[in-house]
C-alpha cells in the first residue's frame, strides 16, 4: 500500500497520481472495486480518514454507541488538512490498518465514511479569491495509483453513475455546509481567524452531537437565541435536523452570520455591558489623569519646600 494520504478533499493525494484531466458528471471511467481484485482492502491502511460530523453520526448510530464512546474508541484528534480547524480521523490499529477492515472487506461498508466513498474520484471546487458572489468552478478528477487494480477492470460508468452507486451525493449534501465552515469559503472569507475558545466550540459541535443537544436544551442557549418551537421539536427528535442546525449555530456563533438570531433583549443586554465597560474604562482613565495631576502638584510642592523651585 503506497497511498498514505487518501484525504477527504483529495487535497493531500500525491499530484503525480492524479490523471491530468478535468472530468464532468458525464465523463466515462473504467473502474470496479470488488472482493475479487488482487489488491482488495490494500487501500484500508496507512491513510488519514478524516470524519465529517455526518460520518460520525452515521457510524455511531450503526455501532450503537454514544458520540463519546465512538470518539474515544475509534478516533484521533487532528487539525484538518490545509486548515487550522480541529477534527478527528479514524484511529488506525497497531499495524496501521483501519479498525473496520477484515479479510472479507469493510465491516461498516453500508455506513463507511465519506472519504472511503469518494475514492478514486476527487472533486475540485475552486472559488476565485474566495469571494461571495464569485462563480466557483467545479470538476472531478481521477486518482490512479499503481497498487489500485480497480482501474484495470472492464466496468464502464459515468462519473455521475459511479457517485450515485457510492452514495456520494447524500454525503456531499450533508457535508457541504460544514466544509464551507472548515474552508471558510465565500461569506466567511479566507482570512477570518478564530480564537482557541472558538475552535474548541467548533470541535465539540462537529464531533459530539450529544453534547451539542445538551447545550441547546440544558443550558442558557435558549435564553440567548431565538429558535422557533417547530425547529426545537424537530431537532429534539431528529438527529439529521440537529446536525443541520449545528452547522447554522457554528456559522452564527463563530462567523457572525444571521442563521440563528440572537434575542433582541440579549443584544440590548450585551450592548449595555459593552457601554458599561466603556464607561468603566473612561472613568478609569479620568482617575488615572487625576492621580497624575496630584503627583505633579505634590512634586511641585516638595520642590518649593526644598527651595529647588520658587513659589508662584
Ligand atoms: S472504513 Fe471501510 S472502506 Fe474505509 S478504510 Fe476502513 S475498512 Fe476501508
Ligand atoms: S481496487 Fe482500489 S479501491 Fe478497491 S480495494 Fe483495490 S486499491 Fe482499494
């Protein structure tokens, strides 16, 4: 196995393994991966499999685990490739193999992560300058590595057919908003920088929907945010709705979008606090000025007493 970098976006793939051609959904490829290929499961080791929040949700439901249990047992924290955003990848075993692979293949195949479904078709999405309103160019590319014998199989597909077969469209739809947060594309701007505290919130919300649900329903969250009862009812019972809501919360709280509105009284309260702080600072500055004046007067007086300076 030579590929050490089957990244989520195809970004870490060795460029020399990418066929230099732009593919569309209608482009034809020859590829088939099945238990009969000589390389079967060769690509399930020595790789970074970054998990999206949707991957984590699907996997832990399939394995019947809480988010906490799943994260502890099967993942390692990382910074997501080419970003400074925290996330998790699958924790490989002592032989560098994915914990879900056996000689018979992937034991979680129906729920396998997005990165495993995309391979060997990557998707590029260029945003010129990363600005809002600027058209992005989207195309596909094919990764062809020596060890992967699937390219020698005689099955024809269009890229669109391959992606439908792999269930990639659903992943794209569920991952899109989160990827935009990770890449800070479009509305957030490439240069938006986050504090360590904000990154911790991003990590918690992106990896542990149980904790996010706790935050929404068992903290002062609803004193601050204005959320319709119909949305609350939906996210209470539907994890996918909760997941989508979590993206909106991240966009609002970290990047200041208006996806979830802050209650007007909270805005008033915090603007009062800001004003109070400003007045405190102004009062502090006045006190300092008065102290300086007093120090100066004391100095003048002591000089006068010592005869260094004449009284006026
Ligand atoms: S999750 Fe399945 S397909 Fe993906 S690396 Fe592990 S065993 Fe292979
Ligand atoms: S054909 Fe390619 S994708 Fe399939 S098991 Fe072999 S290396 Fe992995």
